[in-house]
C-alpha cells in the first residue's frame, strides 16, 4: 500500500493517539464489525463419525476454532473473504492425534444469525458440514464490578 506524505503523517499522528484509529486507516475491514464477527456454535456431521460440536470465535483480528467434544483446538488463517463467505485454513494446536489439521473451513451466510459450515480436508475428499448459530458474547465486566465497588447492580 502506497501512502501520500500527508496521509502518512496523519497515520502516524492517529496511531500515536489511538490504535483503533490507526487500524481503521491501515485496514478498514479489520476495524469495522461485520456479519461474521461473532461467536458461532453448532453441531457438525461427517460421514463415518458421530456428530460433534464446534465453536468458532471470529473477532476483528482473531479467528479461533474449538471442537470441544473431540478435545481439539486451534486457529484459523483467513485466506479468502467476501460479503457472504469466509474461507480459512485450519491449524490445530491441541488434539492433532484425534482431529485432522490443515483442512479448509468455509463459512457462508445462510440466514439471520446463522452460517453454514463446511470442512474440506487436504485431499479435497473428506468433508464435514453443519449449521452454526450466532451466540452473543458476554460484555466485559468493569473493574468496579470485578472489585465490587460499584453502586450499580453488577451481574
């Protein structure tokens, strides 16, 4: 990306004032939320295996995957995106002996609050599918609530 001198100076100034403003200038897609930025949960089916659960956590710059019932966990590298679809390379860090790492995970919008899930193995033959639903994240608790010093009700 080539920046003009004025934009470059503006970028440095904004970065000094706020990391979020800096991210917005460098990569607008990372700074603004979109449909896929959510905590997605669902059940996956794969021929020859029992159904299993998956949790995918997508935020502005973090993509995590967890197959809780299989004790597998890792991250997703975004390799392609459009308004209606994301394609990731899956890299499992935990549970490689019980799960296959290195496949592609494809998420597609499929209705309000849900996405279709497809996993394709490196051989392009192994396949798993399912539907994931958007689960709202719990808001972070304020320091006052954590320390129980707030006058308001803390949950």
